[in-house]
């Protein structure tokens, strides 16, 4: 009696079946390979873009600012590549996007001042209203700029105190740069007594300016009577000096003007007032038992 043998056919493995096999729940092998390919290509491309951005920005910005900006671009592109890769793999990123949005809002409020300083620092590097070595006035602080970072500006005042000012305040404030131009104007007010000869005083002042080595010929110095004051005649003196020599010229000119006017015998008045009494002034001098009365003068 013969026996019946039953054979089960072996499953045939095809390429489509292999690629369609689920490696993780909802993620097939082909999608996993696509995710890996996107990341493998996207991250190097993001790095190349970062290098190009750094070289381009370094032409206009300091190296620190250019490096920070290029790093931000790289991280943004890398995040976009990763999100795209997971999306191509079929991963539902709705929850991640919502959570990221909420986290971004929280961080935005928490890091608002930091972000403002960062952005302001980039604009300062771009516009260059001041640079290290400049003498400036910012937020009521006058001094020499020591350093400009991506977050703050360091100023050394004339008392040797280092002052850090956030870049957001620097960018929003009025910046006075005292050495950004080739020449600066000096202005003095000289007062002479009413009895003095104003024309003589004019010639004395003009000779001092004409013979001073730091006073520029152009623009021409300007000397004129600006006010008839209570104690004397006010003469305004305006001239120009190289910016690098402005302070030495200021000190030296004040000294030379004072000496020249004194040598010429021209009196520089001091504040004075005449007091008139409507009724006679009575003065009593008491010494022991002796009393002396003066009515309008000594009798």
C-alpha cells in the first residue's frame, strides 16, 4: 500500500518583499533606507553651506560674528534635514511639531533679551557705527571702545573703568563717535572787560590761532562777538584741528589765549555786581562802650 506525501512549498523571497518588510511598526525597509540616505546627504550639504556662509560673512563681519551666524544656519539646515528624513520614513511628527512650537514660544519669551542682543550685535557688525579704538558716547558713557562681541560692547571710560553695555541698548541709543571724521571743531568763549579794545583783542586771538601748529587753515577760524554780558564782552572763537590732536590742541590753545591776552594787557573780567541802596546805610561800630554811627559814610 503506497503512502501519500504532502510537501509545503517554500516561500519565495523577492526584492519587493524585502524592501516592503516592516523593520519598525509602520516603517518599511525602503523608507528606513530613504531616511538614512536623506540624512547622509543632507548633513554634509548643510556643513558645506555653513562653510560657504562663513567665508561670505567673514568679508563683512568679524570672525566671531561670522562664525556664530554660520553655526546658526548649519543647525537650522540640519534640523530641517532630520525632520524631512523622519517625514519621508512615515513617522508622524505632528506631536513633535506641536511640542516644538510650544517649546519655541517658551524659549522665545525666556531668551528675548539674549535674542535681541544677538540680532543687534549682527546689525552693529554690519553697519559699523563704532569699532575698537574709537572714542564714543553711548548711553551717557564716554570712553574708548575696547571690544565688540556678538552680545555686548565693552567701553573703557577715562577713569579706567570697563563698562559693558548690551548690544540691544547700543543699537537703540544715539551713538556719538568723536574720531570717525578727519577733523573736529574747537570752540572757546573769551570774555573781555567793557573798557578794553575789542579790535585789539580780536587781533591777539587771531595771531594765536594763525601761529598754532595744530589749527587748520581750512576751514578758516572764526572769531566774533557773540554776547554783551553782564560783566564783559563775550567773544566766541571757533577753529578746526585734526581729530587725533583735538584734545592736545584744546589744552594748548586755552593756555596760549590766556597768556596772550594777559601779555597784551587785556583784562578778563570776573563776575561782579553793583548794589545800590534806596535809603542811607547805617553802620555801627561797637568797641567796648564806644559806639560810632555812620550815616552814608564816616563822620
